């Protein structure tokens, strides 16, 4: 998909793709519909803490997904505190929860980066 699409359209497309793949997606926090940052919380049915990705600009003028939860691996409380700080400090931030197999691939294909 084009990098010029606004956040709301990209998120709606991702939700449709997740649902078509038999999963669930939920908007936990709505951000700016045009240009808000996007955090994706990918659930793991094994009981592990969620994997969190952020859609960030890259040097080529596009976007890529970057794991931001690696430093919180195994510490669900620290991850929850991080997400709380981010949502309080950035009123434009979107927080989307995905519960689907291969959610990272679906997000990368939808957002055009990965």
C-alpha cells in the first residue's frame, strides 16, 4: 500500500486483513486519523508477553515496522508501563491489538514495510 495513505485507512485495511485471516483486531487507542504514530500489540497464545511493533519512517522516505518490546521481553509489567507512558505522552498515537497467526507479516504487507 502507498506510504501516502493516512493512518485511519491503513488501520482499517489491517483490521480487515486480520479478520479475513480468521483473527481479531481491536483499536485500544485512537490517534490522529491522518498522521498519528501506530503501535501494534501482537498477542501470543502461548502466554508470552505481547510483541509490540511501531511503524516508523525510514531513510528512504517510506516506513518500516520495528520491534520496540525486545527490551521488555519476559516483563509484562514493564511493557504495560511503557505503553502507558507512550499513550500519555503522544495524543496522536494509535494502539492496535492483533490476535492472529502471522500478525507481523500481515502488518508489514499492509503498511508497506517490514
